[in-house]
């Protein structure tokens, strides 16, 4: 059975070593990179299942690294950064991260999030056995087994979490999901009240689907309640 490999990209050696210690205890293989360029090279040279990225790194910052990774890989990515404002967190999620934690951090919380993201990622990438049919609405076609979405025949590049949110909503058209419901289904963990993670992912999802400019939106906001798929 293939062992899971996790990349830690952080120019602070003490932090990288601390995270490595906890990940090894969990049974993971670990790669470390001291700058953004090393991180990109590591992803290209090795089979990496999840990445933990700092933002402020030499040579290439975390935003540039995630752009390179997303060109060819949809693995979970967690930003771990000293940049702690809400705008920083939103920027990280918009760039394609699946999660965002701030320094200083609790190593056990980080490990819990790593495990949750990997569990979801591995489940979603199991060989197809159920013969699930494609979902179609308003020019959008969702192929659940291939995890592919097209808009009028053109493939839309979605992050794993964006795909999971879209597929969840589209699987139950007209049903209203609260932000808490969506977070628990997609992230597989308890929702925390100050989180705007779902809102940010839906915003970027709408933009990629050109749904933000449509009068009759496929993903409809039910104010004060949540979101529904208007297919």
C-alpha cells in the first residue's frame, strides 16, 4: 500500500521540524522545502498527497507556489502563515488553498486538519464503482466519477473543495444547505462560527462558472439561511 507523502514548505526550520515530527508520528512520509522554488521542484519530482505551505518564503512566495501546483495537481493544500487578517485568509482561499491556519498554531489541530483533508481526498479519488450519472443544469455538466465539470463544453478547473461544494448542492436541487451543513459535509469536521471559508469558496466557484454575472444564478443565496442549487 502506498504511503502518504506530505510536503512542508517553510523557511523557518524550527517550524518545519516540529510539523515533521508530528506527521511522522502519524505514519506519514515527509518532504521539506526551505523556499518556494524547492517546494515546486518537490511536487514535480515526487508524488505528494498534501502540501502545507508558508506564504512569506524566499524565491517564490506561497501564492506563486500554489499557482504552480494547481496547474497540474488537485491535492489538498493548507496555508500556514503569520499573516492573520481576514483579508489574508480570504486571499489564501481564493488562490486555491483548501484551508488556512495562522501562526502561532497548535500542532495537534494542524494534524487533525491534515487527517480530515486527506480522508476526504482519498475517498473522493477511489476507483468508481457506483456508475453515478452526470448532473446537468444551465450549461454546466458535472461528471462525479471523473471529478470533471464543463461549462458549455469547456472544462472548468475547480479545486477539490469547489468541486465538492458544487456536487453537494447539485445533487439536491432546490434543497437549502446552511453554511454549517456545507462545511460539515465537505470538510468533514465541526463548523466554527467565525469561519467564512464556505462563502469564499462559493464566491470563487461562481466566478469560474460565470454564475456571478448571470441573472438566474445556478447557486442561489437564500439570505439568512444558506445556499441552494437552482437547477
